[in-house]
C-alpha cells in the first residue's frame, strides 16, 4: 500500500485465501500499516486472507468463498 487512499475508503486485498495465497497469509502487515498511519479508524480493510488477534480497526477477513474460487470479493472494482 502506497498511502493512495483517504478517510472513508475501503481497501480490498484479494487472492490471499487458502487457495489463492496459497496458504492464507496473515494480514497483520496491512492493518499495522494503517494503524501506524493513524488511519485504522478512518479506512476499512476487507480480505479473503486471515487476521490474528493483533488486528486493529475496521477489518473483515476470511471472506468466503475466496477470490480464487470466484467468490464475490473477486468481482469488486475501484469506484
């Protein structure tokens, strides 16, 4: 993430589920980055990857079916 987002937006990270990752990577780096930028209460994160107990802010993970299985998260686009 390059910081090309603003308050009220939603970041979607796809293809990180068990099949797409492969292995379902942990998304702590993304939520930590948002927290470090003081954006964890301003920007939401949705992913088919997983989160640990250290996640902060508006974060939805484990979206299923995942993008690699042609789940709805695969159809999301900017805009």
